[in-house]
């Protein structure tokens, strides 16, 4: 975990990056960046703990819970391709395929070949999954209300926008490091 954070910190303050808000050599800014990255790491850990909690209620793993949530968010009625779920979760499609087969076996996911291209598998939630998720939805709503109580809609929209921008910059930094690597 620490290695990832230090790599991200160095990528965020690369000399010659005209878009970087950090002044080169600024100790105060470097400390803020380090604290920020540690806070992001802690947020990820807490979100993972919450995911694990919801997953245990359904008797599945945390990653399987994430697959269910991605399918739920992405499915517009015709099913969701594995590649879309893997892109949303930033994991390899073979992982989603393996885990979705387990979810299918346990009655949570329906997997069918696409009518347009039989190589493409479309996933959707089963009635069982929808009912199980609905049973915990009021608890989820209560937790979400608590977590986001300090944010009105404009503040939440701004934070979401800044995080999306931060995520894009991290993706680009990862690519830069891979090329330089």
C-alpha cells in the first residue's frame, strides 16, 4: 500500500508538469499531498469494510458484491457485457467471468450470450439477488445518509467532479510510469 501512495505522490508533483498545482520543492504541499493520499487509502479501506459487511449478509465475497452492484448500476434491461463490468471495477474480464459464474451458480446472476454476438456474455441480476439487495436497502440508505450528512447536493457534485478528475490524472500517471518503467 505505501509503495502505491509514494508513487502517486511523486507522479502528482512531477517537475515540468505545467498542470500541477504543486510548487516544486514545497515541503508544505508535499506534506498535504502525503496526508491526502493516506486519507484516500483509509477511505478505500473503510469502503472495503462496508462492502464486506453487505457481502456477508448475502453470503458472498466483497468482490462478488461489487460485481452485483456494477451489474445493478449498468443494466438497463438487456443485461451487461462482462467487459463493461470489468471496466467499471478496473479488473480483468477473466476475473469477472470467473466470479460471475460462481454468482450464477448461487442464483444471484443470470448469464446469457448476446443475440448480436454469441461471444459476448450479458449479465443481469436474478429475482433472488434483487430481493436480497432490497432487504438491506433501508440499512444502506441509513448508512449513506450518515456518511453524506455534511454534504448538500452542490458540495457532493463538486467533490465527485474533483475525484473523477483526480482518478483520470492517476490513470495517466500510471500510464506514464508504465512507459517510463
